[in-house]
């Protein structure tokens, strides 16, 4: 539902950054911080979409970085 809402609006960079940080926190301690019913792959998908939009990369390229690196390392790579 969140994903559908964001398709039709421009998300400010500050909001993207905050969502990325929130997802990284959940992934760091997934078992205790996740929302019931949400899978790890849903969090990774949201993270990839937000990173792609924030840094101006293709979604497929960000997915590739996330497959090679951990989420935190991928963020550091994109920020460099």
C-alpha cells in the first residue's frame, strides 16, 4: 500500500533518507523490529526503491549492489 501511494507523488529527499535509515534499523535486528506479516524481501525491495530514487540509479543496478553487498555497505557505496 505504501508503494502504491508513492508512485504518484514526488517524495522529498529528506523523507527518502529517513525511510532508508528506518529500514536499515529494522534489517539490523529483523526478528524483533519487523512489522508482523512483512517479509525481509519486502523491506529489501522498499530499501532498493528508495535508494534508487534518492541517488538516481536504476532499480536493477541498486538490486545488484544489494545482492553483492549488505544493506549498510550498499548505502555507503552509493553515498561515496
